C-alpha cells in the first residue's frame, strides 16, 4: 500500500505538531480560518463599493472605481525554522507566517504595503511583486528588482502603494531570485462583482510544491555545470502550507515527524461555496479536484469567465482559478480535496496533496474515506481549451496589430557547461544596480553593453502580438506583468495563423505553453512601462527564461517616479558597493556603472 493510500485509510487526523511549529502565525488550512466577506465594509456605504459596475457592463482594463479608501499593511520579512510537513527547514517568513498574511481590498481601493527587509545575519536583498495587478498608475511599484526598482537593501524598507485596479484572486511574492520558494509569498483577494451568486467564500486555497532544501542551495544546484540539466524534485506538495511527509520513504530525513497535519475546510450542506485556487509553487503544474463534487469555474486569473463545469482544474505556476462548489452531500460527510503533480507536468517525490473537507456534523478528527472516481489525463500539461474559457465581458483584439514579434524558447548547455534557457538565442541576466525602468525614465533606452538584459523595445506601437514557440519538450507557464493579455491561439507544433474566438478571446496573465508547442499573445499597449515576460517556474527564470517588454518609452520619460524608489537604489548601492552580493542565477550582479537616476 502506498503512503497516500495508507493515509486516506487512517483513522484520525489528530496533529502531532502544533500550528506554530508547522506554519508559524498563519491560520490558513485550519478550522479557525475565517470565511471571507462579499466585500470590506466602508463608511459611508450605499450599495457595493464599486457601484453598479458588474462583470458584463464594465471593462476593468479601461475603467475601475476609485473608492478613496487606503488599505495599509506592514510586512516584516525574516528568517525562521518551521516544519510545514513534519520536516524542519530554514524558511523565509512574512510576519512570522507560512504562507504569508492575506491582503484584502475592495476593487478601487488603494493598497499600501511597507516591506521591511529583516533577513538578519545572512544579508541579502528582497522585493515584493503584486501578481496580476496592472500598476497603470504606479509602474515603479511592480516589485521586480533590476527592472522597476533596486532590491530592498538589508535592514531597509520600501513602501509600495498601488490601486486595486483588477478584482478577484491573486497572490504576492518576492521577485528576488527564487526566495518565494522558501516562503515569501501570500494570498491577495480583491473583492468585486461575481459572475454567479454564492453563499460562502472559503477563501484562498494555495497549492504549492515544497522543498526541504533552502532556495539558494537549490539554485546553486541548478546553476552547477552539467548537474543543473535536471530540475530538483520537490519533496512534497502542500495545500495552504500543510501536508504530511512520508517518513517511511527511503530518502526521508532522520528528523522527519509523521502526521504534521493536513489542511481542513468546512462545507455547509446545500450551500454554494467559493474556493479561490492559487498555484503559488516553484515548479509543478497542479491538478485540483474534490472527491464526488463538480466545480463550476467562474474566473481564471483576474478575468471572470462564462461559467462552465469541470471535475479537475489545471493550474500552472502563478495561475488562479475561482470555482463554485455546491455542498450536495450529507451533513455527516467528509471528503478529500486533492491536488496532484504528475510527470511530465512536474517533478515531485510526493506529488499528491490532500486536505479534508468536513460537512456540518462530520467528525473533524477522522479522515475521509472517499476515493477519486473521475478519470482525467494526469500528463496533459495544458490549460482548458480556449473555446471553453470565454471572458464574461466581451471585447476582441485588434485583427492587425501594429507589431508582431516571434520569440523561440530553447534549452542548451553553454561553453562553460551551464544548462540555460534562451529566448531568441539570449539567456537573461539582470543588473540589480540599474533598473531598466529608471534608465528609460532618464532617456536611456539602448543597452549595447548588456545584451543579456533581453530588452524588447516596442516603441510607440499601440498593439503588440508575441508568438512564443516552445522548442523545449516540457510546458512553461508564461507570465506577462502589467497586462492581462489576449490568448489568441495555443497548441502543439507551429501556429497555423488561426485566432480562436477572435471577437472575445481568452484573457489572463499566465498561460501554459505546451512542450514543443506555441502560444500567441496580444496586448493593447496602454500601459507605458518595462514589463517582464517570463516563465513562472522559479528554476527556469534562474536559468534565463525571461525578457523585458519596453512599452511606449516616450511616455516612460514622463512618469513621475517617486523619490523613494531612487532612494531605494542609493540604499542598495551603499550595501552592494561594500558587500559581496552572492547571486549565482539570473540575478547575477555586475560591476556598478555610475548612471544618474
């Protein structure tokens, strides 16, 4: 009998480790986690905070409310030791929690987060990216070091302030090297209109692969000649930071403690529940399901879609899907929630994660005994068909974009024996000392001395189409900052030139490109800035799978970048000018050039 089979037939789910030992100050995954509201209250309030805007009458890319409300958060990033699955490891925490605290706002609020870098004796920079938000009024707060800011120097802080211009489910995470694989991430919920009514908001369900080694050791292995060809397998797969380790495995650490505890959720019989699924992992594509229950998809990323039913939701790294689930069981039922990472969609030593869902009168100390009846293809490393995922608000992409760029993804071992990814023959490297946005704001849009910055300057074009050909045999979740892009086509082989549903193509901010396949993305160039386009697999970014899209550089010169961003660079220069910054991946630091910002 396998470990998972044995676990699903165990008699109880009594934790042997406390929540503080496994997840610090987080309450996610416990029965103490509160349901979420339909919106955050504000005074005075007449109707919804977003007025009469809804999913069918408002284009959020062109119009969003301004509530005048500021939601403030204070985050301290620090080191610690936790045992999320029963194996203690070094972690990086936000306010002592794993995962980090929930950010909540109404659509149209301003979110303000002060991030303190308190990483202690092993000093290094950090940053925070607010995944999926377009930052149309705050391009400099996108949170990407070397692109929109310098890293936050040790013992320094940075206050990010940006509009909640989209609504739905997302997350935030460090964009400094692969730090978020050690725990610098958390959920973000922006309340807004819903495509369908529901009774209970369960809140975030974060799915993430888990590694017992620290992120730097993993990156070091990836960037080691020859051995870096193979990605590191995750040791486990977690739901809201929890899952038991298999301490009977041959390679299990001697310190492994069984039954650290699984995540638990409550269902109320007959009620419709909203679950906010987030793949916040480092590498594995997740396949999520609930035994005996059908899910109704209502949103992908920040885009409400015309509802459709499914038994399994596929999520690449960075993708989110909101689903509605009707509790159609009995009051004493307990059922398994599952998320799975399978080859070739990810590499994990224990790829199946479980969480327990308890109905009203179920015994919360006993494990469910349900099985997985539905049949789905575990090796289909692709999102749902583009004809199925139709946005609720209808509008099309320009049929003849002003510019078309084709980018080929390749993988090769270079002359020094390092295995790298290349986008059109160039493997990305960043210079933390000189963010591209700040250079462009100063009128410097040529980078002949640093071709590995992988900058694509699209000038003043009003629409941009990018065809990505993946000549690597495995899938990549491709993410573009600053935009929800149109997905015009995806498939295997070479694009045939046909746009799928041209009057209303899928829109989202992450899309899986299949192994040996293609995706065709298009944006309206309405957001002047420097926007990363990259694979969201942490190890692939470390190996160079990344380009920068420069959008409307003439308008970038007019951006009023706050003095605090430039001061952040001065703080970083003071640190990096006297300390050795040991970056071995795509965050490699080069000698500083004296360029005025």
